[in-house]
C-alpha cells in the first residue's frame, strides 16, 4: 500500500537547483521520511528515486547505524547544523564512505 504524503511547496521550487549540485542531496521530513533525492545521491547509492522516496530512512541502516544517525540528528537539532563522516547504504548492500552535512 502506497502512503500518501505532501511535499513542502518550497521543495518543488528548489528541486531544480538541488539537481545541479555536484553532491548527493537527500531531504527528509521530521519523521525521517525521504521527500527528495537528487541525481548525485541516486548515482552514489546505486538506487532509483522510486527505491527511496517515501521510505523512512531507518530502513536502509542497521540498528547500530541508525542509532548513530539519531545521535547526529540530535546534535544538528541543537546547533542547527552538523557535519560528520559516515556511510551511505548502496543498493548492492555495500557501504560508501561519505561526509554528511546536515542543516535543520
């Protein structure tokens, strides 16, 4: 069953700009549901947009990895931003080392 959710209006207005960046971009809502990924992210993850949009980000990580992500989200919430080294889960099950920059 497909869950319907509404994307923020600003996302539609900025998607073209995010698409031109030479970095992977992922945007989630406050429940960690993935609202947008750009082509850089798609290429890095080896997934399609359909593989990830609308999904909850936790389903791509192990429990230990997700615990680390939530710790980083908490830091970003307190300081409005965070930057850390981590891994990007790939469709083939491998993990790609990445630098993650978060803005709240």
